[in-house]
């Protein structure tokens, strides 16, 4: 049983926290489209063919030719010993190609132009396909995100109390063992599917990073409105291989129509030459001469008629082959498109059916819930069955929507205009509405378990108001203070802090304040002395995720060294790895995080405490690293768990497990009053009475020798909360 609850704890820690996730639309990814590997390759290929075309164009027209020669001649008319003569000769000329030679140059240029057009087609298609692939993976990420949210809400029911209630009903004979295992198997299957959803989300994230050649952090996806695609319109099928075939066909037609002199090479030449006169007119000196000539040169085979006939036949056959291939491929693409369009229309009908089925299962959950309030018997099991059916239907609905979106993307690979500009009338997924039945069920089971077990109430307490009053007078809080200037000169600050039960301040200083205090520490020392007289501890709060980076770590160490003469009661590091995007990721990021803490603890003159996310309490969610073990070995004295949730039982279970596993470490629990967080993560949206009651229950339930109390995030938010929520 202990192992089972530990697994439940790990599962809860794995729950996604999307309150701070950045919203990114498809347009954000399209801005990086030109950085995709496929687009970069086709761009390079296009540039290579453009240079090849320019090289062929440079070879067209006039050519320069020439030569220098030398040799010996013997003249039979010259007297000895002047019968042998050295015969040098120099020639230079211009040649202009005619007839077949000119056509051959034009053919080379035409072929190069055709290849440029083909590479341009490839480049444009690579950008188009990259955009569609980005959208398809964005859709996969969107669906995985939505299904994870549904899975989170559903599996949370197990922790909220369904399993305990089912076990109790089985032990009292109200539930068959087979039904008990069937209910449990539904949750086991959901937990297995969760791993699949997480894997799909991570794969989509990696593909988006690859397609945009950028680092992509987890984000919140927004589904765009999709244009309607109808089956009663004629679509112009466009595809890469069709465009390439059409370009080749056009080139062959041009060759066949414009070239009429195949096999006949000719040119017009102008030549100038010079050399000695042979034999020499005078035996005593060499005489030089020069001259020039204009000529027409040609070359052709004897079987010129047969050659031209066969060449024309070859061009015709090649053109027929390309045209036949174009027709065949066009027919295949039309059939493929129509088949896919049929699947798309069927899927649209399937989504309408899933929508109706989802509404029916939601109504079934509502009806079973109402019957549960007034009837006995098996209505409890019927309610859980209705919840299970609703969850499966909701998952299937999101899957159908995702498949419809992906199919819409694939259809747009075939056509330049996917359909009319009118938008689909059907509304997009309403995730909040879909989660409502599951969240309402969670609240029901949490209240039921709280009434039956009362785990967070004081023993032998008959008067809740008496308990609240007694606890409120004895509870003390720590608080994050993110600006020293907000409190140092505030009139009546100590009296107000005492009325709020604050006995520890985690005090943050910015760079300007650090520089001022390092050179003039008197004001801060007086503030610390006043705090000590009033029994309030002041700890230095430092928080910047960039300090995890090795190159930035020295900044943290320098701050500690500059302030080491100040008599703080401790050093509190709020360095959150999840807030550090960029070059570090995964296990490497956590290892550098631990190294930063180790070096800071080594030089700190004060005891060191840490704020961490609850996921880092378990190795399974910390890349198999034992973060509490590493912090303990580094010299950290206290771990503050920033567990922002309204599920007090889950918080207590997580904290108790950690305190029992690491008794030598002190633990504290941070709770939030930040208004920007979601309603399930912050008490800023709740009345003061609700907040006080929750804090009292947590304080009582977590009391242990290594629990140092509750920390409120933050003082400024707490003051605003009190002002805006007077009751």
C-alpha cells in the first residue's frame, strides 16, 4: 500500500502546470520558415543552378581562338647552307557559331533555364510543405496538450478519493471485486495513455524545433479556424512532381519547335596571322610577313538526313513519355485527393457524432450526480461509470478534431486554394467546458473524503470556530519580499507584520541596492537590528535562473562575497531551472543547477535554503537525479517546496513523504497569493476566510520536527489581497 501511494504521489507531481506557459500561434513559427533544413537545401540548389545558367550564357556568341606554332622546314630552292629554316607562326581570331552550333548553345542555356525553374519549383514547394508540416505538428502538439489536460483531471480523481471510496464499498459488500478491478483498470489505462500523450507532445515539440531550426520551449497552442472544404467543387490539383513534369514538357516543346539544324555544326571566323617568309628572300636576314582571312566553316555527318530524322523521333518519344507520365500522375493524385476528401467528409460527420455523444455523456454525468444526492443503491457506481464514459468520449472527441485538422492540412498539399473563405460554423474545442464535469467530480470526492476521514482537522475538536481562532493566534508565516525599498521606510511596518503573523522575511535586493548596501551598510544593519529585537528573521533572497549557466554563475558568487559582512539570518536561493530557456536542457540543466548551489553554499557565510518545484522531490521527474540528496550533500539546510494547488490532501501527502525520506533536511511550504495565477493555483481569488482556514489545516497537518512553516508568495500580493478582500 505504501508503494501504491508513492506512485500516486509521483503521478500528481507529473501533472502539467500550464498557468505560466507562453501562448504561441502558428504565425510565430512561420516567421522561422526560411530556417528549415529542407528550405535551406533547396535554396542552395536553386543558387547553384542559377550560377550554372550564367556560366552557359557566358559561353554564348563570339569566341576567341588562336595559337602559336614553330617548326623546321627545308626549302629545295634555297642555296646551302640556308636550306633548313625555323618556321614560327602566330594566329588569333574570332569565331561566331551558326546553324547547329548556335542551336546547341541555345539548347544548353534552355536546359539550364529549365533546371533553374525546376529548382525554383522545389524551393517554393519546400517552403509550402514546411509550413504545412509545421501546422501538422502544431496540431499534434495541440491535441496532446488538450488530452493531457483531460487525463490530468481524470487521474486526479483517483487521488481525490475515488479509489478509497470504491475500496470501502467493496469491503462493506456493496461492490463486487470484478467491478472494483474494472474501475481501477480504467485509471491504470489512463496512466498508461498519459505516457503516450507526453511522448506525442515531446515529439511534436522536437519536430517543430527541427522544422524552424530554433529552440522551442513548451507553450500553449491555439487552434485556428479552418476554411471549409466541400466535395462538390472542381479543384486544381497541384503537386511538386506535376510542376516539374510540366516544366520539362515545356522545354522539350521549345526544343522541338525552335531547333532545325541538328547535326550541322558551322561558324563564321575572322583570323589574323603572322610569321617569317619561307624561303627567305635574302640569305643575310629573316623576312617577316602577316595576313588575315574570313572563313565559313561547317561539319556534319554523311548520314545527316538519317541523323536528323532519328533526333526528331527521339525528342517526340521523350515528349510523349513525359506527357504520359504527367497524365498518369495527375490521375493518381486526383484519385488520392478524392479518396482523402471522402475521408475528410466522413470525419466531419464523425466529429458531429462525437459532439452529440459528448453532450450525452456530459448530461449522463450530471444526471447521475443529481441521483447520487438523493438515492441509495448502486448510483455511486453508476456515477463513476458515467465519468469513465465521459472521459473516454472527450479523449475520442479531441482525437477526432486533431485528425480532422491534420487531414485538412494534407488536403491543402494537393490544392492551391482549399475551398471557400467561409469558416466552419462548428465551434472549436471548449477545453474549460470539457474539464468541468471532471473537476466537479474531483471536488465532490475531495469533500466526501474530507468528511469521512477529516485528515486535516484537529483531534477532539467540536467547535471549528474555536479551532480557527486558536490556530490564527499561534500561526506564524514567512514571506517573500521582492523589493527592499517597499518595506525599509514603510511607517508601521513592524506592527503590521506582527498583526499578519510574519516572523521571517526573505528579502530580495536588486543590483542598485546591492551596490549601495555594500558601500553604505548602516541603514540595512539598523533594519536587521530592529528585526532581531522584534523576533523576526531576515534572510537574503536571491533569484535569477541565468545563474545556472556556468558563464553567469560568477555573478551570484560575487554578490555573496560583496554582502558577506551583512548579518543576515540566512541565504535563500530561488533559482528555478524551468525558467531558464536556451542552451541548457534536461539533465544537463539540473546538473548545472546543482553545481551553482554547491558553489554558492561553499562560500556563503549564512545557512542556505532553496525554493524548488515539487516535481524535483522525485527522481522519476528529475531525469533520475535525487535533487534533495544533492542539495543535502551541497550543504543546503532547508528546502521550500513551491506547491501551488488547492488540493490540500495531495500537498500534505507530497510534503509528508519528502519529510519522512529526508529527516535531516528542514522543509517549508510556499503558497501563492499572486493574482496572475490561475484560480486553482492561487488563493488570491478566494475569500480571506477560505485562505486562513486552508493555511491552518496545512500548518496542523504538516507539523513535524523538520517542518519550518508556511511561506507566502509574496508580501506585496498579500497586502493587496487584504486590502481588496476585507472579509
